[in-house]
C-alpha cells in the first residue's frame, strides 16, 4: 500500500498472456487491488502501453508482432501511438 500511495509513476510488468494464452491485460482487474488508477505504464513481453484517461496507448511492440496481433491478445481496445516503435532487444 505504501508504494501505491506515494509514487508519481507506477509501471506494471507482466507477461502479456497466461500459460493458456488468455489475456492478462484486462478491462477490469479480477484480483484484489491495493489501489485503483495508479498504474501509468504496462510493460509486457510483447508490448509497452501507456495508461491514459483516454485508454491504453500502444507505444512499442515486440519484434515480429503487429499491433493487430497484440490487440487480439489484449482485452481492452487500445489506441495505436502515431510514433509506434519496435522494442529494441539489444
């Protein structure tokens, strides 16, 4: 609770899907939460998304993936950034 209440920028890091291929980035959290509306960015193995009042903004995609493929693995619809980039691996 101390972390969520006292930081200015919160990044959630997770795998994009479950072991069964279901989305982990959901419209509504199904697990107990410590604070609502505190995450500013979501970083997964497939994408980097900003959390904004307008919704999720896809900023970067993993090499070999298209925004459409990422969307099919993401429950909420996201906005594609005008300067969408590939996640650098080096």
